[in-house]
C-alpha cells in the first residue's frame, strides 16, 4: 500500500510540474520523440489545464486523482461533448427513442476518439517513438475499427463497407478540401507549398487499395456477363487474397514510416507560431494512468459503437434518410471531427504538411489496415465479407483518389483546389442521399442476378 501511494504521489508531482523548465524529459529525447501529423493535429484541440487549485490539496492521493480527471476531461476543447456519453447510457437504460440513442452515442464518440489519440501519445513517451508509432497506427482509427467489428458481429456487412468507404472519402475530399479552401483564403498573400514525398507515398498505397477493391467487382461483372473464363473464380476467395496483400503493404508502410524513412513523416513545430497548440514536450500523465484510461475509454467506445450499430436502422427510419447515407456521410464526419478540426487549424497556419499527413494518413490507414482487417476478421468468425463494395461505392472511391492525386501533383495549393474537392464530396453525398435502396435490398438484387445467370448457364 505504501509503495502504491508513493507511485501516485510521484505521478501527481509529474502532473503538477508538467511544462516547467526544470522538469520532464531531456531536450534530446523530446526532439527524438518525432511527433507525427496525427499527434500535432490532436494537440491543436487541447488546452492547458490549470492545476493551481489542485496543487493546494494536502492529500496526495486525492490530488493525483483530481489532476488526472482534469487532464483527461478538461484538457480538450471538445469537453462540452462529454455529457453526451452519460446521456447515451441513460437513453439506453430508460428506453428513450432509438434515434436519440444513435445521435447521443455518435456525439459521445467524438471526444473519446480525440482522448484516445492523446493517451496513445502519452504512452509513447515511455515506450519510445517506434512502439508509440505502432500504437498510433493501430489506435489512430480505433472508432472506425470498433464500429466495423461490431457491425460484422451483427452481420451488417453493408454498413461496414459503407462506413469504411465513407471514412476514406471524408478524409480525401471533405477534410483535405476544407483545409485547402480555408488555408488558401487565410494565406492569399503567401505561396502555399508542401512536400510531395509523403503525399506520393500515401496516394500510391491508396491506388493499390483501389485496385484490390476493383478486382472483385470486375470479376463479379465478368461472371454475370456469362464469360466462362471467370466462372470458376470465387469473388470471396479473391477478396481474402487481396486483403492479405493490402495488409502486407500496410506492414511495409509502417516499416517505411517508422524506420527507414521516418524523416518524411515527422512534423516540425515552429516555436514562434504555436499559440493555439499545447506543447507536448513531456508527458503529463504517468504510464499506469495513461494505460488505464486508454483501456477504459476503449471499453466505453466499444459500448457506444454497439449502440450506434444497433440503432442505425431506427435512426434511418426516424429521420427519413437511407442507411447508406448515414454510414457513408454522417458516421465519418462525426467520428473524425477532432482530426478534421486539427487539419483545418494547421491549414490556416500554412502548415500543409501536417494537414496532408492527417488527411492522407487516415485515409491510408483505413484503406490498407481497417478494410483488410475487417475482411480477415470476418473470415475468422465465419462471415462472408468481400471487397466487392458495389459499383457506386467503388467508383466514388477510385475517382476520389484520382482527383486527390491530381490535386496534389504540383506541390502547391490554393483555395480553388479545396473548392473542387469539396464540390466532389457534395456531389457524392447527394448521390447517396437520393439513393433510397436499403443495404439488404442491394444484397437481394445481387443474389437474384447471380441466380438468374447461373440458371442460364446451366440451361
């Protein structure tokens, strides 16, 4: 008991001394931490906690507890959304409307996603940049991954597909488009430049992912056309092979990012232009606290994700909006709001390398990690999920990647490029808003066409 109290007291001292000139990590370790674009984007939504009142408490244990709570819940500009979390639990317990439960759960996921990013960064101070980078690569899109896994467990394959495609489209068109537009207007008198090397790496991986999405779709249409050459090629098996290829490409990308070419992905801060960003030169939470909070918040995210998945059809009926529109447009916008805001803030400051690292990095992570992992997990649990995301979703994805690649090809930016990306996103959103065909009906149509073709071939 005495040793645990000593640990708590030491951690309280670290919390109260964070940011002081004499405490914390050495300068060499701080610069070696190698803050990525995701880390800095999350930092833009954090605010410094005033621990002056907490420091006056005499009880070490109480002082440590209150300091932890203040850092976790009041250390972000999104703290106003935290009440949505207990309200979502209350809505479930007291049987409020299912649409209310969906909306409150979705709002509650927004600050939790930002706090998970904060906690993984805190853990990285103790584990080193490599392990921290792996944590960030795994937990960077934890919300989308958890929602996908729960939807798979419930057999809602089309919800998984639409939400993952929507996340990629949101990052490429909405986030990047808003950032380039706002950054262009805020820096009309400056030439906006960025390093094309990181953008080229991400767009190359995105094109590989688009190819892996396109192959099962082409095979399905080849089978339906009656070409006997493709009659014996199972789309599901092809999708699983492509998923393994995508996963291996993501592992190579991590090795490239964290080891051989780390300098391409490390973002440098300017000390004289960092007024709105909380400096993260040293840890403000102890390792045991950061790990405990990370586990706890992951559990809460899992519960809220279960609420979202179980009530999405009820919300669709109540609001008169198709499930595909909710999955492709609303889920990604709300789930990634913290990341989106951070990217726009740095675009205002003419730091487009950070903005591109956030938008393109998140899109790459979804495409090359979350999507193939969902297919592999579905394979393990016996759910037949493939990479055939239908013509509309796949075509929108490929065109979005191509438009983004052409937009970034010259290494410069202005507000017109942002307008083009935003208009592309609005057009795609309007398409899915008009589309009223529910996912189950889409599956039935696909099965009916396959049945008709197979009977014709047998005849």
